[in-house]
């Protein structure tokens, strides 16, 4: 879940040639100038790596009934990284678009991110309160992870669109296409 998309209302379905670029020149300049772009670019692959390791640990715990504590610790770490990337992403969005969240260009990514946060937070609450048994917690983690994968795909599609925009617009190609 990193912030890679552009300004208000652009980026709707349609061919790349038929839609407006994701970033205005001013947004692109702000995006390229802020350190928060680099922070997002570093946190996103880190979170994904932790997700992959944690997913393996959760699946192993479900399959073998072993490694439950390690699986829980990995989900907690993944959740803390998610919170971190959401806070830094909100700062990035404010710098680039002037809004903390729900900039029109990625309204739906942010809406879905709230669901991802809700599922991960539900996991932490259930873990702390003992509301679910081991299997229930691992299944909740898988539900949270499934939502994360969908949300990550949303952001990757925006990243791809931003790169395509930069490639087809010579004036924009000089900046990093994040």
C-alpha cells in the first residue's frame, strides 16, 4: 500500500491514451520533491516481504498446529508495518494532494485501505482479548492478508499507470515515475 497515484478524478477505467495523466505537473513535482515518496517506496516492499514470511508462518501453524506464537508475532509485526505505511502514506498524500486521505485520485484505494486496517486491527483486538482460539486467529489473519493483497494490487496498478503516463509524456519522463 504505497501512494503512487495522481490527482482528482483521473485514473478511471479506460485506455491509457484516453485518460488524463494521474499527476498534474505540480503534483508530480511535489511527489518527486518529498522524502515521503522514498519512505513509501522503502516501506512497501518491506511490508510485502514481512507479509510473505508471515503468510508462510500462518499457513504452517494452521496445517501443523505448530509455530503458533511465531505466527502471531509475525502478524503483529505485519500489522505494525501496515499502520506505519498508512501514517506515512497519509503524510505523503497531504504533501502531494493537500489532503490527508481520500484524495479523489485514490479514493477507492483509501476506502479499501480502511477495510484492510479494520481486519488487521480486529486481529490485534482478538489476540489481546482472547476472543478467538488459535485457529480463529489464524483464519482472521488470512482474511486480513487477502484484503491486503487486493489493496496492494490496487496500488500496483496505479504505479503502472503512473509509469505509463511518464513514458508517453516526454515532459514528464524526467521525473521518477512512482
